[in-house]
C-alpha cells in the first residue's frame, strides 16, 4: 500500500473517530432530556400540586367558573332574601327577553332579577303572559317577585306621577280643608288637555287630592304642587328627593301631573312607590273611592274612578292609580288582595284600557291558581 493511500486511510479514520465522539457526547444529553420528559407530571397533576401549594393566593381561582356558579345557585333563596334589603339596583332591562319555561317551581335568584328580563313562575296554568310592555307583580308583605317583564326598563309614566304628588301632600299634613283656587298656571301646556275645573274655581285641598287620585284630574294635581309651601319648583325637587329615599333610582319627575313625557320610571320603582303610598290611609281611601260630587255655585261635577275594577265586587283593591298619554300607553298600578295575600301590580305601556284590565285579570287568575297548588319558591324583590 502506498504512502498516499495510508495517509488517506488515517484521515478517514480520524474523521470517523471524531464523528463518533460527537455522537457520543450529544446522545447522553438528548437521552437525559427525553428521560426527564417522560417522567414529567401530567397537567392535571400539576394543577393538583399547585392547589396544595402553600404559596397559592386565590383559592377560588383554581375552581371552574361553572362550579362557582353552581355553588352560588345553591345559596338560592337565602342569598336572594339577603340581597333584598340591599339598595343596589341595576339599570335597564332589554326588551324582548323571554322566560325559560320549566314545569316546576323556579327560583329566580337576586342576580337574575338584577340582570332584568322577563321571568315568571310556571304552574298548572302555564307561564303568565301580559300585554303591557313592562310589568311586575310583587307580594307586598314579603317583597317576593311573582312575575316580572322588563321591570327595569325606564318609560314615561303619565298620571301614575300623581301617586307621588299625593304622597308628598299627605306626608306634609297640610290642612285638607284649606281652599285653593284654580289659576292660569294650572292649565295644561304639555298636551293641551281640557278640564272641568274652570279658572277661578275654588276647592279644598282634600277635594283636589281626591279627584287627582281617583279621576286623574290634571288641574287638581297642578294646583296641589303649585300651592305647596315653597312653590312648584320646590315641590318637584321634593318629588325627586322622595323617590331617592324610596330607592327609586330609575325615576325622574319634572312636574306633578304626569302630562310631561319627561316624568319617567320603571315598573320596579313604581312597585316601591305603591308599597309606600299604601302605608297612608288617606291615599288608600281617596284612590279607591268609586265616585265624588263637587258642587260649585250652580255647577255640580260628578267624578268617577278611572279604574273600572273598583266597581267589580270580585276585587278587593287597597290602592290604585291609572295613567295615559300617547307616549306612555295605558298604565296602571294597584295593591289588591289576591288569594289571601296583598299583591302589588304594575303595568306600563299597555295597548289600551281593555289590555291593562285584561292583564290585571290574568294576574288574578294566575295567583289564585298558584295558591291552589303546592306553593312555589319565589324570587326576592330587591329594594333599591
């Protein structure tokens, strides 16, 4: 073998030896890494270890969101009743949401109520349907919601405004026999409506309050606000202040009659107002009177209650008020005795008089039907 061939063989062997050396150096590191990877704990095991670690800060963060929601749901009625005393309302409910129908007692927790939407208890009569675009039905004593539909939607409230007007007058304990004269200031400049109370006519404060609540007499309500100590502007400030005190956070008043579309509230808030007004015997008596006659000189004015359910012997109504302007639709609030419980009903923006009366009749049948079956769980009515 020549020297050249021997040199080439030495070079090849050297190269081969170097390659083997590099391979031997790399493979143990790769093998070690592979070995460590094979022994690595599964992700689930890591989570368990992390949960047991003393360094964790938020224990609830390791729990799935759904599990947390289930645990909150288990709090159920107890949590809802606790929140019922907390004045922390949400704002506006989107229209068009419908209740989930279940053939069993349904507990609507405080969170669901705060979020809004229509929800109803379902029993043998099926879910309650109402024509009004916003409504709420509440057990007056327990403040449990029996039904709600868009109850936080803010809408014009028309003459339901007069219930707040009456509440302020009653609480001020002003002399009811004091005579008040109707003036040009009491003429409707919002809608241009007429009135049987002529300018210059004098009635007592009690008479004005009576026909304002019973028959929704606009000039009567205007005169009550105008002659309140401090004047009309002060009276309107007190209306809004009283609303705040009652937790009516969706509510705003600009005048005492309801003719202005700027007088706005929600079904939720009006249920609070009805509950407060019901505590005043004077308001219960005047709002549920079937009729009243006013004699002024040679004129005799006959007033009837604007709520025809007052004349129905099947109804035991403790307080009521109706309202209407085109922007508000047909509105009505009532506190009535149904199936042994005092129930507050609020209907806003119904299509016509027959629709709001029909809503009340359906609520009555629905509550009476429920009382004949097993008493369902109810959602707590959140004040505020």
